[in-house]
C-alpha cells in the first residue's frame, strides 16, 4: 500500500507582534518539548495535510494528494520543496498503514476530543465529539486502544498492552491491532480529535 502522510505537532496558530502589523510574525507548531516557528507557506502546507477528511478516512491521503492541494496557491511558491522540508523537520510523517511498526514506536497520540460512547443501534462503534458534535466513529477495539494513548510513551506500547489483555482465542493478533490503529490515525488527526508527537 502507498504511504500516507499526516501532520505531527499541536497547532498553536499565528503569533502576532505586540505592535500593530499587517502579518503575523510566524505560525507556531508545538513539537516535543519545544516549538517550531513556521513561515506562512510552511504553515499552510502543514495545515492542508488535514483538510481532506474523506481521503484520510479511506487511508489514502499521500504526498501526491498534498502536493495537488497546495499547488496553485500563490502563498506557497514551491509546494514540493516545502513538503520535503516539513518531512525533514518531522512535522509531516509518511508511513505504510499496513506495515506500521516503526511509526507506532516513534509517535504518541494526544487526545483533543470527548468520548461520546456508543449507541443502542450501533453498539460496536464508539463516537468522538468536538464541542458536542460527533465527528468520528471508531470500531470498539480502536476506540479502546485510543483511550489509553495519553498515558503511554508511544502508540506501540498501548497496543501491546491492549493485546495482552485480550482473550487468547478468537481475537485480533498484535499485528492486526497495530494495522487497525495505524489505519485510524489519519482520521483521528484530520478531524482534530487528536494530534501526534514524537515518542
């Protein structure tokens, strides 16, 4: 499967100077224990990586899609070069959702959404909401793993912990759980239900 691309870091938004100005000084993304001050074009490319929620839900949003969405925007002089810079700066990450071991080890996931439980009509899926609006539904196992993500050093650790707690017969293997969660990450990030940080 082709690699998908997702943004890493917490969006801190534009930073305006104290004195009147026509443009922000920079745009800030919190990464690890520090922050990156991005130019407008870098920030626009980074933020655009979250726009196509349908492609993220279908686990198919890749570098070519990001390039297509950012090409033609006069505020971004060279989208291809900027995408490469952001990948090198580690605030964009590419990974194979069907072979996600390294990705799951290298990143942790922080939650930004409220859990809204399941419903009588669909007891096998659990909902995530923002400001009271349901924005994402996850299969029970993916949701159960997501709940533990804020308390561990990497996504991989929580998936392993969850796997060990399952009955030995008739359940998902560790590899299957890893793929399941890795395939959910793009939607979690694109809907702003969570954000990635380096582990």
